C-alpha cells in the first residue's frame, strides 16, 4: 500500500489521504457547502487547480470567493480562455496568441483571418461566451512535450503559437488546458469548469491593435479587452466607475477648461495654456511654502550632463534606454554630409535630479553638524517613453518633479522619514485626498549593495512608519517583495481618488549606494570621513501627472484657492457693464482671480458655458443689481442664487481663496 500524504489545514488539523486524492476531494469530505464554494487550492502558498492531485505532504488552504484577489485572478484567466474559444468558433481561421488576466479584467490578442475585429463584433462574442459558460466544460490540465506542442499548433495552422512553443525551454514542465475540444498553452491555474463563472459578471469593453510580442516590426494583431468580476453587482459598480472616469477624463476637462493641449510636434510634452499654468503656479507656490517651512533649501541643476557622470552614478547601465542621449558637437550646417559626425562625446538630458544634487552636496566640506541637509528642486526631467505608452498629461516625456534629496546620518534617518510622512499627510489633506495607502517596496532581484545594507534600509523605513502610527490596515500598510529600486527600498504612497481609483504618487527611498558611487562624504564627530545616507523623496511625484489626478479627482471643480479662474462677473444687460467692471476691479484688488463676461448673450447661455468651464463662482449683475450695488451669486453645480453686497462677496471669497497653509 502506498504511503499516505499528510494534508495540514489552516486550523492546524491534519488529514491523511491516499495518493491521487485532490483538494476537491478534501473539500467534499469537509462538507458540501465548502465543496460548492471552493474555486481553487493554495498548496504550500501557491494557487493550483482544485482537481490536481496532491504530490506529497502539504499545507492546504481552499480558495473561495472570500479570497477576492485570488478568486478574481482565476475568473479573469478563465474568461480569457472562454473568449478565445468563442472568437475562434465565430471567426474560423482566427489564430490565437496570448491572453492574460489584468488588474480589472482580461484581454486576448488574435490574428484574424480576414479583417481586424471591431467593437461591433463584441455583442456576438459575449453571447457565444455565455453559451460556453452554460456548457459547464471542465478545465483539464495536461503535461505535454515541446514537440507535441509544436506539432499540434502547426497542424491547427497556429503559426504564432508554434513559434512561441519552439522557444520554450526543454527542462520546463509544459502544460496545456482544455475546455471541451478547445485548448491553449497555459501554466494555469483555472477553476474546475466554465460553469463556475457568472455569465452576467463580465463585459467586453473595447478593441485595439497590438503588435505580436510587442514589437512594431512584427504582425499587427487585434486585441479584445474585457472586464470580469465575481458577480453582477461588482461588474455594475465597475462599469459605473468607468462611466464616471470617462466624465472625469483629464484630457476632456482640460480642453473644456482651456488648461493645456498636446500635439505631435512635441510628443509627450505639454503645452500649458494661461489658465492651466495658473493652476500649476498655485500648486507650485503652495509646495514651495511648505518646503520653506520644513527647512528645505531649493536648488537648480543642469538639464544636460556628460554621460560619464551617468556611468559613475550607475544610471547609464541600468537606465540608458529611457534617456535622451545628445552628442556634444556642433552640427554640420552644409547641405553635403551627415548632420552629426558620430565622434562627439555623449551627453544626456537628465531623467532624474539625484546625481546633480550629490554634486552640490560635494561642494565644500560637510560636517556631521550640517546634517540633515534637505535639498529640493522643481526639476524638469526627460524620459524616453515609448509613444504607445504616453497618456495625456499622466504619462509624458518631459515632466517636472517636486523632487528633494535629504542627506542624513544613520541616527537621523528614522526621524527624518517620520517628518516626511507627516508633511506628506498634511499636503494630501490640503489637496482634498483623505485616503491613501502606504506600501514598502523591498529589494529587487537585480540590485546594488550588500544584503546587510538592504536589511538595515528596509527595517529603517518600517521603523519610521511605525513611529508615525501609520503601519496599520487603516493606512493600507503592505510590503511588496521585489518592487524596490535597484539602489534602495522605498515607501510608496497610493492616493485613493473620489471614485475609488488608486494612484501611486509620493515616495521616499533610503539610498546608501549613490553616495558611495559618487564619493559623497561628511566629517564625523570622530574626525573621519563618513558616507551620508541619501533619501530620495517626492510628495506629488510630477506636477503634470498630479495635476491630471487633481483634475479627475475633483472633476475639474477645484477648491477655490486652486481654481485658475475663481469668479466671473457676468452681465444680463449692457447697462450693467460698467458696474461689472467695477466689481471685478474690487475683487481683483482683494486677490481674487476674476474675469468679466460682457458679451451680448442670454444669461442662461453664459451660465451654461461657465459651468462647462468649471468656474466655481458666477456673479450675475443686471440693471437692478447695478442700481442697488448688489450681486446674484451662483455656485457651480447649484441652481440656487444668493443676493449679496460687493463687500460681502469679497469677504466670502477672500476666505475661501486663501490657500489652506495660510489660513
């Protein structure tokens, strides 16, 4: 008789089972309710198929819908396979490529036989997916050889899959999953059958082009996206959020408010219009006041630096593909010959400010008494992002960071990080964000520095967050293995916006590598040279992206102190023009950003137009208001109006227009 396997459950109890037993069998033995609820199994921490037999003694936890992250991953992976089968059934001759789960759904890349897919095809594909789900086909796992895979794909005319299979390593266990007659290469895991999916909890959302293996030299494929959830309620909530997100799209609102534009002549760079730059200036002035109060010294560093400097810092080897490289030579101005000789030394536009800040630190001898040194820069940087990755002002090539580097002694680090966390919390509150999560990104696989250094740096950040009392579930405290920078662990700060989306913006990183590579030092109390620890930190991240987040969070309805135009004085009749201009002048002297609208248009038209432009306060004046020295005040989003005097409006708006740090 074969030896029994010992299966340890989460409560510590142990069950002995025969070889060939599956997690599904254990679930059924515990009770019919669990057998029905179980979606997959976590075997020694790894999610696996419910019907895959145990291979030895193991720890078992059964995955149900209550384990939402795991359950959603399974659902979305299953839906990708179901969609691929549906597409191949409806459009014979279509080839399949890859179909992963995503953060909110799934997609699959196809090579159609006759024409690219369009959004008109999606309803038919959805209907076919529901038929496949209703068939309740089991997902079955099989181990194949590479030769079997290649032969099968070639026989089925799947040239893309055959190409990929030919590159798979011989020493790796290669698996396929079937649902009925349809199959695909896949590592898994999957749920027990297609019937475990809720047929009302998914929706196909859009179609786009995608290159095979992400290379524009390869064939263009059709990518179909979908969103998938555990139940219809979750789907409806997500679709509502998408609808809200579309209304709040910063590109749409930016155009309505005349804040900025983008165009192909400057890929990934923003053309800020006067109103948009007013918003920028308010944000920058606020941040500068906060930094001044926190004892930061502001600096300004060069855009172009010699490649040798980037080699020394380590960025040339790790980051060069994202840098704009510039030859240090005078271009040829003659019609004949190449513009550049190719012999000039190389320089690069800075993608970050940190090496330049170390160079400032190195000017003159620093003592242990001088630390901490807090060096801030609203530094304009450039990164060579692929064109396809650019997105409005959220992801750009030219950007300005609210960057700072703090040089500290070891004994100062925890307290300095604590102070940063408290400053960041205050800034986010002032900008209208009540909720954010703190994550600790730990050492990546490829990194500089010793294990001892990483142990110390990671623990220091833990201690600093603990000192603020924010290492709690309320602040979404979580550790992220492998997600630190190549030179340092980091704290990440993830904002939650008005419709529940999260945005990673602030960060602080503990770095001992760059001071070593660039030979930065201070004289310690013992008279010897010591390396400072360098804290890389940002609160907003970049002005461009943060303004995009602000636009979408507030739906363009900024707090009055941030609004580019805080009030518009609009006339009902031309007889009130002079009075409107006097009111605007009075408000302007009181520090209110005000405009007048004296156009010969109906007042309802003016109200509608300024509402679209998200003007917070509309001050309406007609003949009666001019005679009585009063104004009709209309707030954005409200139908009500309030009749007040000019002095009352000035007092009311002056208070609201004062930045929160000055109140």
